[in-house]
């Protein structure tokens, strides 16, 4: 999944969050915070590894801001931005 739209990234992130949190993917709110979607600090690390595996994007090195991880949609936007570099 080298090239992906933001919408495709959101869909994949929701699936990854579902796996990490054991929540049904339909319960993962793309406009909700990562915390409200069940992601804690360990889950966030797992999610970062998933992003690297799926899109070869190392967000740890990207200088993430709080705004970048505020919601699933925001995170997807940052992933897409990093893919364009």
C-alpha cells in the first residue's frame, strides 16, 4: 500500500486501531481522539509501527505535533503528507 489517499489511510488506521484495541472497527470514530478510540501510550507505539509497516513512513522521525495526533483523520493527513516527501 505505497500510494494511498487520506480516505484509504483513515480506513486502514481504523482497522489497525480495531486490532490494537479489540474494538469493532465500526466503533472507531475517525473524528475522535486516539484516546477516545482506546489508544493508550503502548497502543500509540503499536500504531506508529503499523504506519511504518504499511506505508514506510517513520512518524517518530517526522516531528509530530499534538495537532497531528489529535484525531484519526489528523493522523491520516500527516501520514499522507509524509508520503509526499
